[in-house]
């Protein structure tokens, strides 16, 4: 735990010394839940929700940035709703001056669900990949895939839930 906090503190100090921009973003989630029960996997019918939040873009070099975000997000499936606070930490590589590819982990915290919350874990770990296109005026468009890798259901329940989502977004950097 102490090593993790030390690593976070060192990363924060390093990033605070680099160029940074703040921004806001929002968009649509097209999500679904992968359900595993008794060794059988299926995807529940998808759901359209939204996300909204803020970001900090740390410029480490001309081609490489790191972008942590904090996003309030409504996700789930047709019969199962989740409200998350997602914290993606994305490495961004600029293919051109305006187009970048993004990848990194996300940490999702379940705030609410219409499922029995006593049987749910509070943390959803995942991996995000995406593309973004930035305009000179600060406006940007992005598309992203979020692949949840942690089971959202506590061990011993017998069913597993894994969150998946495509995101289509619009944002602005100040």
C-alpha cells in the first residue's frame, strides 16, 4: 500500500511539472453486461446511457500525453442498471498533430445499481482503447471501447457480471 501511494505521489509530482490542460467531456455509452452462469456466457440486451466529467491532459512530449479523467457514467443492460464514477488513466500517442490513439486502465466505482448491491463489488477494473480528433479551438471528438476485466459480483454468488461499453464523446480543453 505504501509503495502504491509513493508511486502515485511521484507520478503526480512528475506530471505537475509538465504542460497541462484541463477539460470537460460528455457523450453516449452503448453498454452491455456479459453474464456468466454455470459456465455459460451470454450478453444481456444492451443499454444506451450517458457520461459526463472532467479531465487533465499532461503533455510529456510532442507525441505522448497522459490523460486522467473522472467521469460520472450510466451503464448496464436492458434489465440491469449501474451508476459508476469511472477514472480512466490514458496514455495518448499522437499519430498526427490532431489525431491520437488512447489506451490505459480504468477504475470504476459502483455508486448505485438496481441489482442487489450487497452482492456487488464496489470496484470495476478495466482497459480502455480509443481514438480522438482535436480541433484548434479546443473542441475534440472521441470514440472509445471500455472492456471490464473484473467480475462485478462478489465471489461465491455463482453468477458473474462483466461490463462492456462503447463511448462516443465530445469535449473541450481550456
